[in-house]
C-alpha cells in the first residue's frame, strides 16, 4: 500500500491519543492532570464513538495505580499505554522501577510540567529528567508530529528490548497548541508495528511462572546488568527503527541527536524538546548574521547518545547546553550528563550551562541570540565566564 | 499421584495440591495454609498478584516458586490496581474471566497491604467493578518487617511499635473493620473466612468464582511468630477467634448478610480463651480485657442485627 | 508412596548460574520450591500411630507445608523432608494418634 498521510490539525495531546489508537493499544489506565488530560479525554472519545476495538480503559484512582494497572496489563500480555505529567509522574516513581525491572514495554506520554510548590502547570523538564534512573527510555518531542511518530516508534523499540519508554512533550507549547500532523493509515502502522510478542506470559497455565520474586544478593546483580545490556542494545534498535520509519513514512529518526546546521559550526546549542524549535529558528537568524552556529537536539535522553555527542563535540569549540530543568545542588541535568560523557574522551569543547524557561518562563529567539553573543565571547577568550548561568534571573 | 477413590471421597477438600512444600513460611504459619487452600480451590487457572508481605517470601525466592499457578509480585500498595490491569488485559485479549471455566484473577495481600497502604487501590478495584477476587489474609500486623502494628491490629496487642513497657503502651485502638469499608462499596460478594474452617473458606472461594464483579474475602490467618503463640496452636487460636465472636464468619451477598456456621451456633465464649494462648496479649490488664470484650460483643450484636434486618 | 507431589519432588532441582548469559532476561521462576528440604528446621517430629488413626484426614487438612500425604492403605504418612515440626497435626488429631517426639540429630 502506498503511503498517503492523513493530515490533521491537532494538538500535541491529540497527536498522542491518535498515535496510541493507531498503535492498537489494548489497555489504557490513566488519571487526569493538567496538561495531560485531553489525551485521555480523546481516548475516551474513541471508545465512546466505537473507533477502537479491544481497548480496555481503566479509569484508575491515582497515577500510582495507573502505572500499576499498566504493569499488570503488560504482564498479562497486553500493549499498555498511559499518560501523565509532573505530580502524577512523581507519584508513579516507584512503579516506573517496577515496569523496567519486570521488563515490561509500557509506553507513556509525559507532558513536561513544573513540579510544585509553587504550583505551576507550565513547561519544565525536571519532572521527567528526575526519572532518569528508573530504567525507562526517554524520547523528547520537538513538535506535535514528533509526539505522534514518537509514540508509534516507542512501542516498537520498547517491545524489541523489553523495556518501557516515555515520550515527552511540553506543557501547552505542544500539548495544547494546534499544528499539522501527518498521521499514518492504520494498515501501514500495522505493518510497521506488528502485535506484541511478550517476553513471558502469565496465561500459560501448564507452565506457570512467578515474576519478580525475591532476588538474593547472589542473583539481583545479574538482572540489573541485563537491563543495562538491553538499554545498550536499544541504541542500535532506535537507529534501525528510526531509519525504517524514515524509509516508510518520510521522516527519518535514525539519529538520537538531531543535528541542525552544525557542519562548520564554531559552537552549538544543545537541548531537549520543543525548546529546540525556537533554537532552530534562532540559528537561521544567527547564520544570516554571520554566526557559525548550529543546534543539537537530543531526541533520546535514555539511552543517552554518547557516541553522537562525542562525534559532535570533537568538531566544535563550544557547546551551550540549554536546560529547562535543574538538579539542586548541582546544575542542569543535560549539562551534567554531557560533561560526564565527554570527560573520558579527547573531546573537550568549552561547555556552558544556561538554565532557561523554568516553570514556563518565555524563551524566545532573542534570548538565543543573547546567549550566542555570550558564547562568542567565551570562545574568543577560550575560557568560561561561569559554568552555570541562571539566564533569566531578575537582578 | 493417586489415592484410592473411597479415600478421596472422604476428603473434605480437593485432593490436588498446587502449593509446593519447601516454601519458607515459619512453622505453623496461617498465611501459608491459606495459600494452600486457595491453590486447591482453583486448580491452576488462576493468576495471582502478591504485594510486599510475608507471602512474598513464602512464595519462594528467585528462581523458585511455591505456586503451581502464575504469580506476579508487585509493590506493597498496588494489589488492587495490578489485578485491575490484569483483568483488563485478559478481557482485551478475549479471555473469559471469572465464572465456571473462566480465569480467576486473584490479589492476595496482607492486612497492612490492604487496610493501610493499599486501601486506595483496593477501593478503586472494588468501585470500578472488575471481575476479580481480593483476599486479605489477616495476621493483624506488619509481619514481614518484624511485627509492627497495622490498623488491623486489635486493642491491647503487643507489637514492636506498641511494645507495652513501663507506661503500658500497647495498641490502644480497636481493629479496623476493613470488611465494612469493603461492603460500603456495595460489591456483589464479600465474606470473612478462617484457616480453621477450610470447608467454609472453600465454599466462599467457589462463590467468589461464580459471582461476577469484584469479590473480597478477609481470611483470618494466625502468625505464631508475630503473635508469640505456640506453633501447634494456630488452628486452635483461629477456631477460638470464631467461637469468641472476635472474628465471626459471615457473608455479604447482593445486599444481604448471612452469618455462617459455626458462628451462629452458640453464645460466644469469653474473649480470654482466645487471648490466653497468645503472648502478644500478655500485657493486657483486667480492664484492658474488659474493654476488648465489650467491643467484641458490641460488634457481634451489630452483625447479628444486620443479618436480621438485611438477611 | 508419597502422594503429595508425585514426580515433582524427584524432578525438583537446585538451580544456580555461573555466568550472566545463563540467566533469563526477566526475573521469572524456573523451578518449584520442592527442591528446598525444610525438614531440618524441625526440633520435634510428628510420629503417627496407625493403631489410633481413624483416617479422618484432619491432620492432612491442616498441615501448612503440606507434608502429610495419604498412603495407599488409607493411613497418613509424613514427608520428613518437608515437615517443619510445627505440631499442628498432633494438636488437631481427634484421637491423639500423632505425638511430637524430640528429634535426635
Ligand atoms: C512502599 C513500601 N513501604 C514499606 C514497605 C516495607 N514493607 C514490606 S512488607 C510490609 C508489611 C506487610 O504487612 P502486611 O501487609 O500485613 O503483610 P504481612 O507481612 O503481615 O504478611 C512493609 C511495611 C514496602 N515494601 N513498600
Ligand atoms: S511471620 Fe507470621 S505470617 Fe510471616 S511467615 Fe512467619 S508465621 Fe507466617
Ligand atoms: S488426624 Fe489423626 S486420626 Fe485423623 S487421619 Fe490424622 S492421624 Fe489419623
Ligand atoms: S508437624 Fe506441622 S509440618 Fe509437620 S506434618 Fe505436622 S502439621 Fe505438617
Ligand atoms: Mg499482616
């Protein structure tokens, strides 16, 4: 069948819901939270209109239970999906470990939202990045299209390596902003994403198994290593699945870091998610003004694209890491990771951390331009003025 | 392995064993006995979910299992949610759940995992009407972590965080009536049961299988380690709990209460008979015992009234 | 003949792995606890006097392991590989056919 996309102007949240539908999810267990709610509202609508078959929707009483129910469903062999944000994700934390430890390919959309207090419903990446050690893969979407594509790819990657995956989109900037999304006809999604083949089953009553029993110090260690090995393997799988996706549907995701005009760049901006849309626009402007700059959008934060980062860092004099998140007592989380990756390599560009956009603070093209000016000075001086800059701070 | 037919006919429980010996429950453990009964009742066609509790250990360390049935281990507070998810998955995949030849989806959790930290997930499971069975095995404290009180610990009991020292600090609250909270959800079937009355328990397990929707059974399961009781007295203590009306056996079915034999038979024995076999009650003063006795009889009268009015 | 677990007991093996490759991908069980002989937990051992036994099977019913099996002749036997010596069987036997005897080791 020839690929003719179905174009629709939809929000990031609807893109997530349509993708879950097209991935033929069998169990959705979710709990409302702004700005995630319209995802589950849309999925409920699919059910109400008879647009989905064989989907069980469990309106659980908390996010902790949402993840627990997805884990139960996934253990019983179903393709399970949920969505949440900030407080909800934090509440799930214990069960995020459970999903990966039990090797269940649950897929979740997290809408990045700032953690309270003070209460905030606006964009901030700390909620998802704080879950980095839970054994979940993490994909950051730049736009609504990437939300849709990301969910469908995530199922394929997750079900190949038997680890859960989180697709992350920005509060309001994506979740509630309408944009054109090219959706894939069902038959073609089915070809790309066949039914799940579970690693184990709870329904083989002649060969019953117990999953997740007490692991003594003699055995626990090896199971942790197995998770890491699958994470490592996931890099290759992501590359292959992203390439296949590109060949079938015209949007290539084979690279874990998307490079934008970095060929001859002196320095690059690096960051996650929708933020990088703004950065790309700024790069165009800066290029027209004679700056040799580019953008490096980290698509997959877990597994972390170590190789790609090294290849990039080798060829630039500076990296400005833009973190819409913070790890208190240390620095921006992506910055921290990037520095760590490069330490044991021979690539040591000047690398500076800009803390931007926390709690939905506006971050615009002109902000990127100001940061470019600062970076230019650093590179000329061959020296950082400071390592971490709270860029917007009122002084 | 077979036994003569005439012998089989005389057994009051199914012959089939799906609970393997070699498990690591303490000597005389009521929870282990309870598991043996449940695994007898449903044969293999049951999927179990067990949260953090003594049964996590009883079920066997990796790579072993004491169950000849599928079992999913989960986090302490999640039993109700996980069984909801399993049931949803089975339905999405077209399996028959509950009923004569359907798959039983069973949550097996302790009193702490049910009455305390898991109460919310339990409520969700009950309220949403999933086809599953939740069994709370009640050993009246957090045993797995070394005998701390739960809201299901009775008045006057010693535990390691109600230790009964000079100031006579013991559990000062009455046992939480979890079954009443469950019944408030107006589910089709809820019951109490005891390891001392396995035939009654078995009947209830069969009912829970037949009746669609969520079912709940609170199973009284003595713990010699935590109750400071002789290991050979577990059944005797459980029997006395029923005979003193401390833990009466009853069913709530479609809005109707029914007190089961042998709870109906006689006037309750004095509570001391139940208490005296257990070291955990040895710090209780006469007044303490009086307080507990009054409470037991009050609750018993209330139950009888319910059975009269809604019987 | 032990009618409790049949061949299950003889087939049950201790399982231990030497290299990470031998482990399954997920922590799923690979065998029954039957390979774990808990008989050495015992201090007192139950001894059945067939002459007093009335074949009511109450002891069989209440053994938490379970370690009591029914013999072909209808009397009960105890699998001492598993019996932990809790004494419930002796306590519940209506004819006092079971006595708990201090075990010499
Ligand atoms: C979130 C969380 N908090 C605490 C614990 C520690 N914990 C494990 S089992 C347990 C008590 C279990 O008590 P109960 O449910 O009554 O079962 P029992 O051990 O008595 O059979 C506790 C507190 C845990 N595993 N998870
Ligand atoms: S502590 Fe109590 S409930 Fe736990 S295994 Fe021992 S006897 Fe059973
Ligand atoms: S309980 Fe006593 S009488 Fe009954 S079968 Fe056992 S040994 Fe025999
Ligand atoms: S002493 Fe306990 S474990 Fe041994 S056979 Fe009797 S009831 Fe079973
Ligand atoms: Mg308990």
